[in-house]
C-alpha cells in the first residue's frame, strides 16, 4: 500500500479526492490536512510515502511544505496540485523538491498514476505547464526585487513595505522601480500584476 497525506484547505475538494483515491486498491489516504502547518505536523507524525499538496494553503503554501519535507522527511515524495499552474510556481516547486506538479483539472485516475510514479522514484510534470514554463523563461527579477514586489502587490505604501522588509524607504523605491523597468510596467501595481501572472511572485 502507498500511504498518502492529502492537504488542501478546501474541505469539499479534499474529501472528494480522498474518496476517489480510496477506491484504488494500492492507495491509502492515512491523513488529511487543511493548512500547511497541519500538513507538516501530520507528515512528521505518520511518515507517509507520498504527500499530495495544494499549492495555495494558509500558514505555509505547498512549496514551503515541500521544502520542509525534503529536509525533515526525504523519503516522502511530494506531488503539488494547483489551480494556478503558472511557470514560476512550477520552477519553485521543482526547486523545493516536489516530484509531481499538475493542475486540479486532471482526473482522479491521472492523479493516482502520478502518485504511483512519484512513489516509484519517478517524476511527473503536466506537459502543458512544462511547455508554458519553458516558453516563459526565468524570472528577470532578483530575489529581493521579487520580495519587495510581492509586499507591494496588495497596495501597501512604501513605508509599510520598508518596515516589513527591514529596508529603508529609498531602497524599497529603488527595488520597485527596477522591477517595474525589467517587466516593462508603468508602475509597481502593473509590475506586481505581471509578476504574479507569470508566477514569479
């Protein structure tokens, strides 16, 4: 039996996926979690073979959970499922140690097959997402520009961003203008929107 941890903050979706996977003779959902911290705690307690993680969860997102599991439970394969299949997310997930990345639009049969493949040491990336990631290329932003732009995405003023990022307001303005220039955006709001669309923040 392949022991699975399933983490998704949408209860209905998580319950439905658990029920569908339970129909497979060789799969056993041993734990469910509704947040990133819950997923980490359940994984460390039960040591599942494969963790199927939603990309966007409260507390810690799927990529952050994947990073922790790669460090603390390297024998657990990670599959990330998402309704936000953007190229930057795929790159971050693979860098974090995820071995599967697929959209929530796949069938239960495909998910079950991917779980088996990852459990056997293989990898699976949705072909369409892989093509989009290759076409989009790497992010032009430095890690610091991406951090500051992410803090600016919700419309926070420069002073608040500076306080949260532990930077001087002038430094924040420089990062924001540099990011906007690299993305060909008229202002930081356009830049944040473009970066988010590509999954770079």
